[in-house]
C-alpha cells in the first residue's frame, strides 16, 4: 500500500478508516512515542470503533506497539484515549488484562489484543493522523 498525498510523510492511508497511520520501526517509551507522533502533526492511535481497529491493525505486520490509550487515574479506573479524552467505546484487552495498577499505558500485542504495560517500557508505536 502506498501513502496518500493527504498523509504526512511516511504515514499510510488505511481504507476503512478516516486516517493515516505510522508504525515506528524504532522503540520508545509511551511519552516519547506520543511526543514523536505529535511532532509529526499526529497523535498515538485512537480507535473509535472496532471496525477502525480491525482495519488499522490489518494494514501492518503484527508487532507489539504503543497506542493512544492510558489510565489517567490508576487502578484501571481512568482509561482514556488521547486526542478525544474519551473512555473507550470498545476494547480488545487480552484475557486478564488490564492487569496491574502500575501498568497505565496500553499497547497492541502482536496477536492483536491489548495489554497494559509500564509506560516507561520501550516499544514500537502506532501514530494516527486523522484526515477528517
Ligand atoms: Ca498488563
């Protein structure tokens, strides 16, 4: 798949979404990952529907990657998307996740489910640039 003229450099338009995505080929902690996306005029990926999530994850090789979901309260009480600050309308947590109050940042696992992990850990990350 090639990029769209409307996408930032190195971002890929994903049919079935309204967005362009960038999966990093390097690792950073969650905060650094978000900062990288913001500098590109994007943000970490926000999935507003299961359809969007399925389309986006299907466009990239499976990999562990940060997404734009974090627990702003702790104790698994404050999961909010970045950009919208909405509570997720749907989730794809792996069985027994989210698991720990010390793990306040969410990632896609290579099998397609989500895990909460310590925000200071280093993973690849998925940015999203919303077209409209
Ligand atoms: Ca976990």
